[in-house]
C-alpha cells in the first residue's frame, strides 16, 4: 500500500501487508506523511501471480474519532455549544442505526435515497458519542420514525443508555464501551410532515406512531427527555405554494392537518416533553431599496422566522393551558439562512440568536444546520467562518447561566417596506429600538450587566439607557464584531476579514455608541445600592 502526496520519491510512503490467504483478514496499517496535500492518493498493488480482493479500505483512525484533526475539534469546542443533534436530516428516515455499530470494515454502506448519495457508516453511534465528549456537548439523538419502528428505537435507547447486562448494552460493551452514554435528549422522527420525507404519513397516523415510539423508548429508560417533531401552520402548506404567512392568514390552519405541532398537543399529550420546529430562509435581492433599508431587511429576515414561532407558541399556550404547568418547551433544532457566508450574514445570525434569547422562557434548545457550517474547511485546514464567529461570541457572552433581562424601547420595529419573494413570515422581529436590535442579561454571578447590540446600518448609532433599578459601577469591557465591508469573509489561507476586537468601555453617561455594520456586546459592573 502506498500513500502518495506529490511527484518525487520523497512524497510517498509504502507499507507491505501480509500476503492474502484463503479467508478474509483485517490488517491495520499507518502512514506518517511529511506534508499537506489536496490531491493525495492511495494505491493498493499486488506483486506476483494470482488475484486478491479488498473488502473495505478506511483511512479513518483506528482509535475511533480520537484521531480526527485536533484543530477541527478545537474549533468545534470553541463554539461553546450546549448540544449537537445527530444524526438528523432527511436521510435518517431510511437509515438503520444497527448498521453503524461494531467494526467499521464490517459495516454495510447504505444508499441514501433522500440525497442520492452513499453513506459509508464509517462514523457510527459510538464515534458520534466520542465526538460529543471530545467537543464537550450533550448528544441529542433523533430516531428513525420514517421507515423505522418503535422496537428499533427502543433498542437504540438501550444500546446508548442501557446497562452492560442488557441485551443491547452488552453489544455496546462488546464494542469497547462498557459504561452507558446516558443520552438525555431524544427526538422522534425528522420532519415526518414533509412531502419530501421518506415514510411520509398523515397526521393522525403519525400520532399513533409517535405514541408507540414514546411508550417503547420510555419503557427502556423512563428518564429520557422526548421531543416530538412538530410543524406550525406557517411552515405547513401544499407543495409549490408560495405565500408570506401572517398570523391572520394561518389562523384557519390551527387544529387541522396543516398543524402538526397542534396535533402533538392534542393527540400525543404526555408522550413528549418538548416540540421541535425547523425553518430555512433565503436572502432576497431588493434592488429598489435604499442601502440602509436593504441591509436592515436582509439582516432581519431570518429572525422573523423565530418571531413567528414565538407568536404561534403563544396561541398554543392559550389553546392548551397545561403547556405552561407541564413546562413544554420549544426546540428549533434545524435552521439556516442560505447564501454567502460573510459579515452581512453574520449580522443576520446575530439577530437570529438575539431573537431566540428573547424567548428563552419556552425556547430552550436550538441546533444550527450544520455544525460544520460554522467553519471554512479544506482538506488540510479549517478555521471559524463568520457564522462560527457569531456563535462563539454569543456562546461566550450570552451562554449558560446568563439571566435575560427585558428590554423596552420607544421605537418599534416597522413592517417590511420592501417585501420580495415568498416564505417570509409577516411579523416584526427585534426589540423596540429601531434601527438597532438590543438584548440584555446579568452574568451568572449577578455582578455585571451585558448588553448586545446589532447595528445593521451604515452609520454609527447610540443606545440611550434607562437602567431602572440597576446602577453601573464604573467602566467595563466591550467586544465588537465587524469588518471592512459587508462582503468580508474568514477563509482558510487568508487573513480574517471579520474579527472580534475587545477593548475597554467607558461608563455610559449619555448612552452606548456602536459602530456601523457591527455586533457589539458590552459588559459593565453593577454597583449595589
């Protein structure tokens, strides 16, 4: 076997493997290349007479996931994520998790009918669990409720959470993991409501299926947190329908086949702890809009998806009052704003996160599509892109333990003035501090105030503060994310176009000043009265 990464004899390494015998044999090998390359290749050559067959070749490290590039896993850790959802996605509805355990060379590859691609299953259940531990996050597992069945889902719970004395727990132990993983969060199905989904069924039938899954999974581990696959009326419509949903336009859909979140609340009560929602948004061109208006509406568009979910959630709370006592929560565990990854999109994602943080009384989980989309990755290197930089900034400054504070203002967000395209909810995300978006919170120790400000304009702006009962004790710090222009990017092999700069922040007398096209997070000590 020869690994070749260049033209000269110094740019290759060869290892000799034992001669093949009459039976299949697994042989481990290793290379230590001396340079990076984007066009390396592997050659397997037989010398002499006769023939041989190769069952599988894998360049994955033999020690599961631990041999992954240290820089990539370090980048993933830096995001300060709470959980990662896996495996998720449309392929899940035709995927059998049983094929993704045990020796990798014995795992049958799967044809992914959802995306017309091959899935080699090199990364399986145990590798995923290793990865979540390496990057310090909670695993959140979605089970196949498309072509899958309740018994298979229960076996998956037992494999990951059961004792080594159980049937599937013993299989896990035999695969080198005697201790249970203790996975807490479980999602039943991926977008089962969608016409695009393998195994798509009616709402009534899927509620029967969901209840069967929940009963079987909780019989194995009654401590798990179950999340049902919902879809609110703004997401539900016949194929090829083009609409910009408003609360008025979707009102007739509640309680019908076009309301899967309401279906769970009505027909599966007691068999879930939270409900998932997915959304995707696409940037639209607004050629006739002034520069500031075009930028503001581009940046605010995806956060309107979050605000629409929040407004609909309030409707469910009125229809199903027990939701609050039961503490049913919302998990937006797939979302993305398609398009160029640059400073402009970073401002949009900052508004998305601020809108999510604004509703943490019930919106307690979120999973961006996908974790790797926060990075610019080449075959030889990786770095945080502008999206990742936003997630890192908010993970550090508004992550675990920060207590949200209400922000009130005197300038409400206006309705979109240059609507284009479709699938854009007609709501008004953001704080009443137009043209800025502002959030605030107390640090975990209660000793400092943090204020986050998104300025999606081309001018410097000032936030005037009335802190009510709070009293700022002195100068603080600020973190400013920005770049030379809206197209600035962070790419491997080039200096970062978008950066976060930390500096001192004077005690605000007349307000907080923020730079054009920026995200700024302030922190000030609180003086006790």
